[in-house]
């Protein structure tokens, strides 16, 4: 009707003329930077193996990696956790967790390298359960005689928003503090 006499398609160019490229590969490579010319001629080979860390370009990455590893190693050596101490050659480790509205506290005592196994040691432990206001919520004291074999002191109490457990350990006239956060 309205569009019957319209020519619907025709080529943009005639078939006699082909597209001609005036910029061929040789001219393009002749004008390219030196690094591109080396890459096309096969002059650049990638560095492989362990030598990749010692190239001129990667020395800052290697230096950064060495500094980071040294920092982590020093930090772990210096940052002693407060839940492990040694007193009179006895290694003490405090752990606490919450389960079913109860707090379970465990103090594990093991003989260290400096412990004299011939003399039994009387150990007094005062536990202080600290709430979220940094106030002592509950106290408990326990005594054990350590004779060289592994000993465990356990405590169970009701959870009133307890955040951590502090302990004061007395052994052979020496007193040290230990602390552990409650794992929930």
C-alpha cells in the first residue's frame, strides 16, 4: 500500500571496489615502540621459576613480602596471649566457653622443662568472672597439689553476661595473673 514502491536494500559500496588498507603490518611494526618490536620478533621471553622474584621490576614486591612476613613473625613472637603463663616451671592454660546458659572454665596444668618433679607443688587458684561492665560478678577459689602429671581444674557457673575469666595463681610463693575471654 503505502510502502510498496520503496527500495528496501542496497549495498553501501559497489562490488568492483575492494577495501584498501594503507597501513600494513610492516609499517605498523616499524613505527611501534622498541618493546613491541622485540615482542613480535621473539626477543622477549618471560621470566619463569624462582627468578621471577629477583627481576628488576619485582624487587619491590619481594621487599614488601619480606617486610610483611617479618612483621607477622615478630608480632606473633612478642604478642603473648594472656591465657597461657608459666609459674615455677608449671605451664598453665586457661580456657572458658559458654553453653546452655552456663560458663565452663578449665585451667590445665602441665609440667614444663624447668619443673622439679621430685617436689609436689601446692597451687591455689582464685577465679574472678568479669561481666560486661568490668565488674566482678562471681568469685571462686580452688586448690590442687601438682605432682608432675597433668592436672585440670574445672569450674561451672551460671552465665550472667560474663565476658571474661581472670585468675590469680599462687604456687610456691610466686603469684601470676591469667585471663581468658569467654568463647560463645
